[in-house]
């Protein structure tokens, strides 16, 4: 991975982790999306919140602040800090991936990961996800001649929360 590609992958991972953190914090407060958006003065809808939580729609800074402070009643700095901490530990965590998406990817550097996903799908037609442990990731990285961190960053593109 080039330095620019690594930076973009890191940014993408942090954005996914922010989205995940927002969802987990909302769920920890046992609020439905409808109850949550009622707290927000901007009129964000349930579906928009869902898109934010799934990282399908980018959060602007004002919206991020509104969601953290008014919706979650959490410090935006704390939410961001937890996401960044989780991103630094990505290669130390199990990563559950969508096998179908991984099998269809065409990044030449990670061809063996794509082949592995295709084989997993052929072995079990009903299985659409697989969990990769840190130990398996390290061995996989050796096989692909890349760092464990780079492989983990790549696999997060296919992460299932």
C-alpha cells in the first residue's frame, strides 16, 4: 500500500468506527432511532440516522457535534478518541467480514484473500460471513507478504458490525 492509500484506508476505518460508536452509544441508552432523532433540533430523520450509523452517509462536523452533544449527551472528543483508539488496535481484534463482498473485490495485492473468500462461499453456500482472528490475520499477512496492519485495514472495507 502506498502512503496515500494507507492514509485513506485509516481515514475510512476511523469514519466507520465513529459510525459504529454512535450506534453502540445510542443502543446502550436503549433508544430507538425514532426516539433518538426526536432529541435533535435539525430534523434528522430515522433513515438518515441509519445511514450515519452504517457509514453510508458522511457526517458533517456540525451534525457530528449535534448527535454527540444533544443526542448522545457525550463529548465529541470522547467519541472520536474511542474510534481512533479502536483503529490503532484493528489488527489485534477479530474482524467479521462479508465474504461475498470480499470475494468480488479486485485489489490485486489481496488476491489471496479474495480467493479464500470465494472458497469459503463454495464450501458453505449459506455462509455469508466469516470471523478472522488476529492469529489467522498474522499468518494470512505472511502469506500475502504484507503487514498485518495493512491486511487488517483492507479487511475492514468488508467488515460486518
